[in-house]
């Protein structure tokens, strides 16, 4: 069945797709302004999103590491001491994601580069010495792994001898469609992810690769905001639905009834959620926000450095205001959840809370 034929969904699905795309594109239109006006904390925001992406994507595949575990591991990387499978997968995912975020414009969607990314993803995984950077030579399945360690087969995948042909066709269709611009790029990317997962071209790492390639394609299509809010985290939050939509569409694979509208709607819903989440984070300290006085905005600017400050520190930095007034402002900013408090009594300090997880 031709890939384009799988997009011939019903009117209701079309309306959902259009509505979700509209929300994402409205945010995309605001993004350049937001990015320019909030550069002082975007670097740290991306760091937090990267940790969430690594943690979520590896947990979807069965890892037990929390985001805090990932943060500690990245802070104290000892490449020669990656003894556990979870640690090996985290570092591999981190290096591959960083490569993509730093070089997306120069990474074409090609079989060669997909092999290279896969080899890097599994670089530290001991059991994958023979299978990294090469298509599978044995059949495999899409298996959902749940927190209790149980597994459930979602669907069977493309036979090994057909993988090279189907991957070549998918890559060609994706590149042609993105260049030709007759289909919206978000629909094309959602379709690529579905087809990639259906083919499941590698022995291991397919789920993680699908999410890395999602980020690559989104950034290449100028959806730069995905660097600052985790797509993988949005998937993990709806893991059950993620597998349900894949299974629902895949159950008809290879027939004329294989329409993938429900999967595309799910994918776009997650993109919509990302844009809303990031806009809410940014709006907390928007300089156009009516709820902040100029004095309160100055306090926020002080705390954007990322360094925790006590009331006395804020007072010394803003000597033109009384310490009593500044104390009231800090309380107001706490109530608005723009900053957070650490410690108690004389040891109380404050820090910027734009990175607080939703």
C-alpha cells in the first residue's frame, strides 16, 4: 500500500489534524520573539529538557533510571565505568541527542546517517557489539515494557529480508514530501515515525532511534522549540495511548484499511501539548506580563542567573528599594510560582523557577 494512501482519513480526523497543527503553528510564529527575549535562561532550559528526554526515552524501553539519576550520571561521567545496561543506554542516547541538536542542519535523512546515529546510540552497549549500525538479520517485534517489568507484544514487524527495501522507500518518500511541500511537514514526520516503528529495522534501539529521528526532523524543519521542552517526556506521560495507537493502525498493516489518522492525531496532540507547556513556562516571566511590576521584573532578572540569592543579596543588588518592599515582592513571586524558596529562617534563599516541571 502506498504511504500517501494511508493518509486518506475521514473528515473528523482531518478537522482534528488541522486544529492541532494550527495551535502548533501559532506558537511557532511566536517562538522567534520569545527566543530572542528570553535568551538568559534558554541554555539551562535546554539542559533540563535534554535530561528529561534521555530519562523518558530510555524508561519507555524499560530503564529504571529517574531524571535525577540521569542528571547525576551526566554530571559525573566515567565512560570506563558504565557497567549497567541502563547507564550505557543513557550515555549513548545523550551523545546522539547532543550530536543531533548541534548538527541537525548538516545531517541529511539518509540510510548512511541513520546507520551512524544508531551506531553512536549503542556505542556503549556491550550486548550490541554485532548489531549496532546495521539492519537486523533476525525477526523482531514491538514490545511494550511496563514499570513492573512485564512485557506485551504490540505487533510484529517487517521481515529482515525486506527491511532495506522498505527503509529506502520510506527515506525517499520522506525527503521528497518535505521538499515538495504538498503535505504539511508535521504530518510527514508523524508518518515517518509510524513507518519506521512498523519496519523496526534494527535488532535493538528502534524506539529510541524513532524519537531521536523525530527530533532531527523537527529541528531540520525549523521547529527549534523542541530543544527546550521534551518530546520524549510528552510521550512517556501517555505511554499507554502511544502503544494503543500504534497497535490500532498496525493491526491493518499491509491492507487497504491501514489508515494512520489516529496515530497522526496522537502525534500532533503531543506536539500541541509541547507548545502549550513551553509557552506557559515562558509566560511566567514575560516582560509583557501585566502581573509583574518593574521592580519585580528586576528581581526576576537577578535570579535568572541561576544562582540562589538570600533576601540580603537581593537588597544589596537593588539598594534603591527597602528590604521590607523586596521581601513582599519575593513573596508575591513565590505565589505566582515564578521563583522557588529553599531553606528556612535565616538560611532562606530564592531561585528562578522557570525550569520547574509541569
